[in-house]
C-alpha cells in the first residue's frame, strides 16, 4: 500500500511538474513607480487628476501634463502631453507616454463632492508596452 501511495504521488508530481515548468510565464510591462510630492510639483494650478493604489500616486494629470514614473532618477520621470489628456480618466481614450500606452476604465460607483468640486472612484488601468499588457485596479480622483 505504501509503495502504491509513493508511486501515485510521484506520478502526480511528475504530471504537474513538467507542465508547470514548460508553461511560459506571461511577460508583463514593468510596473509604474510611485510619484513623489516633488514629482507632482509643476508650479501650475487647475483641474488635476490622480490615479493611485493605496497611498501611492502613479499618474498625475494637471492641465496638459501627464506625469508618471517608469524608473528611479531624473530619467524615469515621464512628463507627456497627449491629446485630450484632461479626459483620460473618463473617456477610455488611450494616452501614450514613456513608451507605454495607457487607458482607464471606470468600475463601480463614483462619488462627487460639490463643495470641493471633485469626484472620485475606482477603475482598471491598462498599460501596454506594445507587446505585452497588464491591468491593475486603481483609485482615481479629480478636483478643480
């Protein structure tokens, strides 16, 4: 009986092992890095949108500036000016910045705050490097 169990276990491990190791893992574009307060200081005022996870902001939009960080240091800070950037979070229209194409889709309810002229909600951010893509759940907020 014991030999049977060992043989069965070996068969299961053998069947699962090669299939798992032979399966290629999906190659994802590198994740964005969180923006610092300094990254988001543009000296501009106006309507602004932030796209975040937890306490970290990964995309900051103010006026025509689309700001994100793809790597540490000065070279990793990407400031782009895509068309219709002010509607990025609501239009579903992709923005191209830092060698990536990004798009956003709202999910769930949005909450408006008239006294602060702001709105916030949840969404799915899709990032693509042209070959591979990843989706992440995010929170977003816009204030004017």
